[in-house]
């Protein structure tokens, strides 16, 4: 039983990271109906920013986790650049498929560019510093580490904060309005393009927080770290119901739990495949995801 | 009148969208060769009726019969095979394809050659392709688009795009033609051309037409019978002159106008 | 119409010229192949080009003509390659076939048979995948096919008989050199016409497919699925059929790959990696050539493969400054840039849906007068 609970905590920890990243996918999809393939690469950008900033900030005597603010700024900048330089021009000209191909292109550019830059390179780099308090603790008889506890708590705070932001602030209302109907939002005096840029900033910022949690646990960064992570986070977003913020949270936690339990009790090499099997099964029963409503095309 | 066959019959047809009744208890009988109009204010559920008749929406309740055969809940392409064809309120052409190809696609279900004939270009393939090309040109001739056959569909002006949709619908070899606001966005000249075109089609094909229209002058001019719906409920049906003087209909339309002016 | 006889005469003339051109190409090829120097360079290029042309054109069927983005095309190629390799290995273990000493007819028979088997298995698996996957909306399909590609890779890597390491290692590499279908370079040169003819036949089939009622139906679905349904087209049927045919040809390409390669690894059939053997490269190829243009895909396949070949082997790359060379060490970076820039300025690829046509080239004026074709 304690072993099972231990796996559940691991699952919740992985799930928290997926949920934070899934939020970025789901918000961008909700607002411009685009699967932002490059979102996984935002995590990678965040990871490398952390790698370079942690020694610097620790040199100033600051705790390691403060480097996440630098990561948020860099990730947001990359996100805004991707939107302004690639997505917006294509959105005006092409259809949804061409927009999706652009996103794949941006993702490949970021990933391969990182490999081509000499001081980053294709080889993984280790993070030697502790990001959170090291060591293990005993929580109600279940042995776990501080990193897991911090990860889950931070994720919970961020999600509650995001929910409040979306529902209580003016910008949040604008985001919801644009995702419902772009044309009508424009008529209501909402600056649609600015709202989209803000969405990219928030999404990329969440990816940076996700990168912090990833680095705290795995203590390494590599240029391909975002691909599989991003893909599974996207699966989480679709599973929960894409475009829905609670859906992304639920989906992320579910995928994390499935992955942890499959790895522990079945086979670690099948975990990735099983995540997709679950997605396909859920979509067959509920095409719009667990929390999604099925809305047909307007005729 | 009585010896004519009933082409379309619906019984207590209803549709729900998220707890809202879009169409309620819709009953209609259309006889062979008739031209019936369906009118009503915006959002009254007219297009929803068409969508149910063509299988784009599965009816929430009620039944649809075509030539006495139950077609409720069938897949769209199956319903088209049974003999209903339709056009769309917001034009849905295959924009990148040529005008001729747009019409040819409607013959796909009737084309009897298979992958083998396609691969080896058997005489059967050429014969069938020639046949459908001729038939497609016939359909285009009816709507006076035969000289535009090689044009890209999306390059046509608006009025001609609407006509091309009608030609494409005609090519499915139907018994009942559903026209969803055929004159929407047309200027008076284009509308009168369209009316001539509809008369032509009826004369040549002897088909039954069921149409939705906002242009009252067009409806009153060409429809033999009219059914009026408002908020999903049928509020009147009868001959055009009866409808024009029906107090409920006037109220429905004037009421809408009053709201619009407010 | 009255011009029908004129038209069919033109068709005959075009076909005769096409065959004549083909004979000239084959003659030039046979002359250059008799030179030992050229042969060593040319033969692997020809085999690879045929594989890429098959992959590009077959992906264009789903991406360009059907308008559905699929990101797991290489997965089907993987199924084809492993099926062909394992079935030929089984034949050899049964003592029925040795590639090195097999008589020509037997070798061709095995090559063709095993590749076709690979294609059929890929087709069947794509059919089983397509039935649930194609019910989903367009952009979900991209993710689901990407997931399917990963599952295929994952499953093959976990098959004990495909690797030898099996479940524990999680990586499979069927070493087929000298004991399976993977034929050596001498035999590859000897049978170089096998992939060429196979590719010509397959591409011809795809041309026939896209210009028939099938092509019209899937283009209509691409333009507007609801309107296609309302024109009596069974969209689901044509989608699944096209998806299956596309996977079939990818499987066949896999068979050719198994023949021309000494060993297989699942890393070849993945979504993205540092070489050009991945699904993304094929997507780039289709986009570049034009979504909906088979000739575009062929030109893009040749162009991009040769560009990559030059980047890898060209003397001019070695003569460039160091920092450019380090960029060229990551060819996918260049392709990603090319992809993004092309799609920004020409969203439907360089050729769009335009097909290069010998017939139109020959009879441009009179064809336009008859008005048989669009534009």
C-alpha cells in the first residue's frame, strides 16, 4: 500500500509538470485553434536558461529557484517572437493545416538551432545544484522527497492563480471572449492581437515553471527534452478537453498517474505508447475529451 | 391533387441544442412536383430543418419519410443516394476545383468503375468519364455556366457560385431539391435570373423543390405553398395569399422588425 | 464532345513521347552505370531516390489531396521494412533462399514478394488505425498519427524476434547483412532497374488515382467535407481508402529500404531525428513540392535528397567557413527554416496543386481552347 501511495505521489509530481505545460497548449489552442508544436521547445529554452542562470544567481547569494523568473522572461520572449514572426503571418494567409505545419517548423528550428549553437550543443548538460531543498521526508508514513512536495504545491498555486486571473481580471475576460468569438470580441473593443500575444506570454511562462520542476527532478537539460514532454502534455490537454483550463489540469494529472503506475507495475518502455492508447480510447468514446462538450461544425 | 405521390413527409420532427428546442413538432407533406417555401424570421430554425432532412443533424425526435421510405437518422451521403439534394446558405463549393469538376463530384456515387479500371484506364473508364462529363455539362447548361466549365470555382462571382451550387445539387439525380436561401446576397437582376432558372429546372426535370428564402417577393411569386415557422414552431401554412394576410405571420415579422429598430 | 477523338489522339502522342523519354533516360543510365566510378556513386542514390519519391508522393495523397495532416508516415514504412526483412529472413532460415547466390528470377521474386507483403501489412495496420483515427477532426488526426508512429516504433522495438534484444533493451536492430534480404552493393547495381520500375508503376497508379473519381472525391473532401457528403460522397470510405493506399506505398518504400540496407533500426522510422530518415523530412518534402501536386513531390524529393547529399559529401561545404559548416552539420535546421519560410509565403507549397504535364506543354493552346482542364 505504501509503495502504491509512493507511486501516486510520483504520478502527481509528473502530472503537475504535464498539467502546467498542458495549460500552455490549451490556452493557445483555445484562442487561435492552433496546436503550438513549439511549446515543447519553450520548455527546452526555459531549461537552458535555468542551466545558465542558476550559477549566476547563486553567486549573488540568491536561492536557485529564483532563476525561474529569468526563464519566464526568456520563454515569454521566444513565445512572442514565434507568434509575431511565424504564426501571425501564416494565420492571415493559410488554413489550419498550414498553421500547424508552421508550428512544426518553428519547433524544429528551435530544437536544431539549440543543437547548432556551440555552447549548448546536442549533448545533455547536468545541473549540479539543488533547486529545492534536498533530502527525503516521511509524509504520513509515505517516504518521498522535498522536490515532489514543492512541485505539487507550486503547481496547485499556479493553477489556482491562473483560474482567478482568467475569471476575475479584465485581460482574463478578454481572453475568454476572444476564444469564443474573434469577430465579436473586436466589435466589443478588445484588441484581439494583443490578447493573443498575452496568451503566448502566459503559456510560455507556464512552460518555464514546468522546466524548473523538470530540472529540479531530473537535474539535466538537453535539446530534445521538450519533444516527448511537450507531446505528452498535449495529449493531456486533449484528454481533458482542449481549450478548457480545468481539462488541462485533470488531463495532466491523469497522464502523470498512468505513466507512474504503468512504469512501476507493467513496463517502463511501454509507458509512452500506453499514454497514446489511452488518448485514442478516450477520444473514441468522447471526441471532445473528458470535460469537453461536443460541438458540431456550423452549417 | 390527391393522386400525386407524397415525396416528403415529416412527423413531429424536433431538435434540441443544449436544452433549447430549436425545432418543435415540425410536420409537412410535400407532393410530387410541388414548390414549397419555408419562411420565418432569423434563427427560427429553418436551416435546422434542412440539416435534419439531409442528415447533418440527427433529429432529437420525430420521423422523416422520403417517397414513403423512412430516412430518419441516416448518414448524409445515404440520404443523398435516396434522392434528396441541397444547397447551402453560406456557399460551400469546392473552391480549388474547376466548375466542371465541382459538378462531376456529384456523380461519384453513380460511377461504377473500380480501382482496376482506374489503374489500367479500361474502355469502361473512358466511357463512364465521357458520360459524366456530358451529363455535368448538361447540368451547367441549365444554369448557364457551361462557358465557365474550366474556371476555378472560387473565381466565379457570387451569383454564379450560387448557381453552381444548384447545378452540383441537380447532378445528384434527386427527387427532392432543398434550396437554402438561394437568392441571399443577390441583386434584383441576379434574383430574376435565378427565378427563371428555377422555373427551367422544374420544367426540365419535373422535380419537387423545398426552399428557404428571406426575399418575400421571390417566395410569394414562385411558391405554391408556404409554411411559416417561428422559434421552432409552425405558426402557419397555406397558399401564398393566405400567408400574406395571416395575423400571426405579420406579427412574427413585424415583431422582429420592431425589435430590430429598437 | 466533338473534340474527343482529337483529345485521345493527343493522349497517344503524349504517351509515345513519354515512353521515348523513358527509354532515353534508361539508356543514359545504363551507359553511366557501366562506368565503375559512376556506378559506386549512382546506385545508392537511385535506390534512395526511389524510396523518397514513393514516400513523398504517397504522403501527398493524404496531406495534399485528402487534406489530412498525418505525422506518422515513417511508421508505415517501418512496418513494411521490418515485414520484408523478417519474411525474407524466415525464407532464408528455412533454407529456401540465399540472396548472394539466388538465381535472378528467384531474387526478383523474393524482393517483390517480400516488399509487397510489407506493403500489405502496412496497409492492413493503417486500415485498423484509420477507422478510429479518421473520425477525428483534422488537427487531432495529426497528433493521433504522430502517436501511432511512436507506438509502431515502440512496439517494433519491443518485439523479441525483430531485434534479438527484445523487451528488456527496448531497441531493435535486425542485423540482416548477408543473411537476409539486404543485398550487397554489387547486387544493388545489378538490379537497379527494380526500384526504378516499381516506383514508376506506383507513381503512375497514384496519378491515375488522383485524376479519377477517387481523386475528385478526395479533393472535394479536402475543400469541404460537409458539402462532399451532401454531394453523395461517402467521405469516411474515401478517407480510409486513401489513408490505406498511402500507407501501402509507404510500406512498399519500406520494402525497398530493407533490400538496400544491411541493418534496420527503429530510429530510422521516427518522427524527427538528426538524419533525413524521419517523418518530418517527408512532410517538408510534400509542403515544398506543393500540397496536391504529385510532380511537385517528385521534384522536391529529388531536389531535397540531392541537396542533403551535397551537404553531406560536397567539396564546397568543406571549403566554407567553420561556423557555416557547424550549421550544415544539422541539416534539419536548414530544412526547418526552408519549411517555415516557404509556408509563410506560399502556404500550399511552391507548386501548389499545379501538376507538371507533358500533354499541356505540347498542346497548350488547343487544350485551353477546348477547356477540358482547370486554369
